[in-house]
């Protein structure tokens, strides 16, 4: 599902007539930091770490799809073409905000790449949502 999202686009610079070619690439998530529990109505920052393969890769956005209480999340990078790129394998941490809107369990499926057969793999993480303000502020880390 996520691996189908790779696109090739062309961008124009307003300052000059040169065209910079790029494509969007979905990258696997290495680790995630989320609270152990959410409180209804609160906003939480979810930290996601991935490896940036080259200096031509730049964080663009998150792929974020919701189906009921399940959320599928992946990192999207812009990959610039025709540049002198250096291999980096640099760890990058980016984040998004999540608002707990229902008292239920939120199920997150974080994209982990493809298996040997080309099938998408996900790390599933379930976080309960409570309407009580009396919870621990611990952060759980998935690796």
C-alpha cells in the first residue's frame, strides 16, 4: 500500500528557468517514541526516527492514513536528482502531533519497509486513550 506512493515530479524555480527533477520516496521507520497512554482531547508529539540514505534526501512529509481507530504512518522524503549526492545513512528524527479524539485504543502501524517478497511490513503499536487526567507521563519507546 505505502510502497505504491512513490512519485516522480518536476519542480520549477521562480528565481530562474532551471528545472530541478525530484521524486518522492517512502522510507522505513527505525524507531518511534509515543506516550504509554493518551488522555482524551490532549495533543501529543510523536517522534519518528529514520535513516536518510543520501544528502539528496530531504524530509517532505508523513504518509498518514486513518481507517477507524487504525493509523498507518510512513516517512516521505523528497529525493533530488542530478546532484552530487553523498551517501549518509544519517539518523533523522521528525515528529507529528496526534490528538486523542476518542476513548478507545489507538492502533498505529509504522511502515518498516518491505520483506523479501516485496510485501510492506509494519510495526504495530497500540496505545489506550482514557478520559482521566491521572496517568503517568512516561514515554514508551519502540525499537
